[in-house]
């Protein structure tokens, strides 16, 4: 496998029929190793976790999945892909994977709105974790980059863009999530998922269905969290300010805060080695 192929090769070889459609997932590492589940955000998929997932798989059983409406998972016109739905689906998956019950709880690592999904599953649906790492997450109001809010407010207009203009919009939006610049092959791999006949409407669908009320419902309960928590943040995050990460850590009893210098919102792409080291230390220290 060439270096380029390694950077863009990513396959989810298993399926689960969830309440919001078919979910594609995979597991890396030894079956008897401590379990870790990775959650992606928007407008991404599990693909952005590929480097970190492979690094963690040396010592853990790593579960990765594309949420309904994202990546390789099902996309359809009548699909519920809201943060509320994703929280329910995550609980379903944990049960299907056998990661519920005393002694079976996984560590969870979540990025962007995956943080809201993990927090909702824990606080509203009783999902139990061994540890929780939150990486540049959607958790405190107000949230959503200016571009995200613009797309949500005028989705009917943007949804009518010709294919190439839509592709250019998605490309520039995703590009802005990195502080160091994404390699062309990686950028195009992420963009492509939103540019086919199913991907184009799915891109706007997931934006219009998400709303600040989904974090408002849990924001006042972060003080109830009673498990080890690590909050990691890219120092150059242009989508969610670093101050938001520090505030989130201050609201969770005993939470640690880790700043990743030189990284933007897409910490997994900008500083994968540093993030993997931070996560490995947190996941393996107790």
C-alpha cells in the first residue's frame, strides 16, 4: 500500500440496522482488549479517525462507525439524523456490541457533535462509559460556525446549487476546519461523500435537523458526570473557540483540559500523533 493509499483507505465492513437506518461499522484490535468507541462529527465520518484509530488499536479494541446519514451509512429523504436520534442509535449500538452492563463499559472518544451524542446518551439514556474524551466538541451554546448557521438558515437556496458549485462550497467549508491544511487526497475523500445523488441532499438534511435545543437539554447537567473526562482542544480551532473548551472542562467535576498546539478543529488531521498520545495516556492510566 502506498502512502497515499494508506491516507485514504478506510472500510467499514459490518452493518447494523438501527432505528434511523443502516449503520456501517468496524472494529480494530484484539477482541479481548479494553474497548474504545470513536464518534465523529459533522460534516465528517469515521474516516477522520483512521490514524488515531489505528494507533489506539495497538492496545485497545477500537469500534468505529458512521452515524446514520453520514459516510458509508444509509442516507434517505425521510431519515431522522438529528442529534436526538444519533444519541438513541449510539445506545442501540453499545447494546449490540455487548458494551453495556457492569464491567463491559467502553471508553468513549468523541469529536465535534459526536460529543453531544455521547453526552446525551450518557445523561439522558443511561449509557455507561469507563472514560470519556471530548475533542473540540459541540456541547455549550451558542454553537455552529458562521458558515454552518448560514447553510441552515438558507438550505432551500443552497440545496439548488449546481453540482460543481455545491462541491466547491463543501470543499471550502471542510477546508476551514483545518489549521495546517488538508492533503488534497484527504480533502477530496471527505468532500466526495457529500457530492453524489444521496450525499448532496444529506449534507443539507443533517444541518437543518440539528438545533441548539439538543445541547440546551443537557448543558445544565454536566456537573452530574461522575467519570474520568479529558477535554482536548485544537489551539487554532476556528469553528469552536478554545475558551469554550476550557469552560466545558470547568463544568465537569475533575475534568482535565489538554490544548493541542497548532491544530484546528480537525485535530485528528492536523495533529494525529499528538492527539493519539494524549488519548493513549488518558485511556490507559486507570
